[in-house]
């Protein structure tokens, strides 16, 4: 409080990425603030057919149902929920795999290692993925899953949608109500049984999303493209700078 409040109190403005994030801020001592979502470069993300590059590299069969988690592997992201749900799922459905992609917190390493052993190595942990490796993971996955307890925005979810993946995430995502409008996102409570039931359902009964990949990409372009967001951010920053002039 002694250090940060002096910076916060003298800031020209605060930038929140969602109304939920702004409302959750416990100590509103800023002079002014604005809400502006983050963005992604949708034109740089090109959906394509499965190439099986990622699957071959990590020993995942071509006919396996593959769930992709691509984020920081930390407790906040609901890793305990995901591992519990997948353990249960893997005992019922032999051909299901999970890719846990991202840097992993040290305290989770033994927990994840144990889950890998229990599921017969149907969980792979490639670490941080960038560039073509990241694109290969998106192209080879069947579903993207992020069972987060708390997420101010969730850029990886937008990237997954832009790649054409159906997404399972939770009410812990601040923009979950907006994401539900995309027609390709299932929103659940951040709870292990709810995640298990949803993952099982999409495999056993199938999932036909309510919108096509093309319409979802157009929806993303209207709301989360950096082409639009950058213009809005520039306006907010210029306004904040003009207010701060002596």
C-alpha cells in the first residue's frame, strides 16, 4: 500500500479489460478508468485441416479425441479440476488424450506427473509452445479447454476460436457471457464434475457448435480484432494524457 498506492493514485487512468474485472477491483482509488478488451491478430491466424504434426511428435494417435489446454499451468487456471475430470474420463473412454501446454508451476510438477502415470501417459506436457508448434497444437486438437477459477480476459480462448476449435471454459472467465454469444463455447461452473460431464458429453454424444468457424471468426473480428481495439486504446490513452496535462 505504501509503494503501490502512490503510483496508482497518481496514474492518469486505469485500463480494465472487462466490466467484471473493474467491478472486482477491491480498492477503487484511481482518478479515472476505462474498459477496453484486449485483441488478437485474427488475420494472422489461419484455420486449416489437421496435419497430425503435433500428434506424431507427442505420440497421440490420429484417431484419439484430443483436448488442448494452452496457458500457464498453475492452480488459478483450474488444473486440479482438469486433472480430476480427465482421470475419471480416461477410465471410461480409452481413446481420449489431453495436451497440457504451457510453463508449469514447480509445485504442480509432481501432481501432473502422477496424473500422467495414472492415465497411461494419455496426458502430454510439451511445455511452452510458440510459433509453428503452437499452431500445430491448435490444428491437431479437437477441443480447447480452460477450466479457470479466475481469468481477467483469456487471450488463448480467442485464439482457439479463431483457429476453429470449440471451447469449454467456466464462469470464472470474466468475459464468459460475451463468449457464450459466439455459438462455439460451452460455459460451465469451475467444478470437476461439471467439467467431466461436459467433456464426456461432447465425446460420447458429439457437439455441433451453433455457429460455423467462418461466422465465429467474423464475430471475433467485430469485437476483438486489434485493428479495432488499437484505435479505441489510442483514444483512451490520448484522453487520459490530455486530462493529466498541468
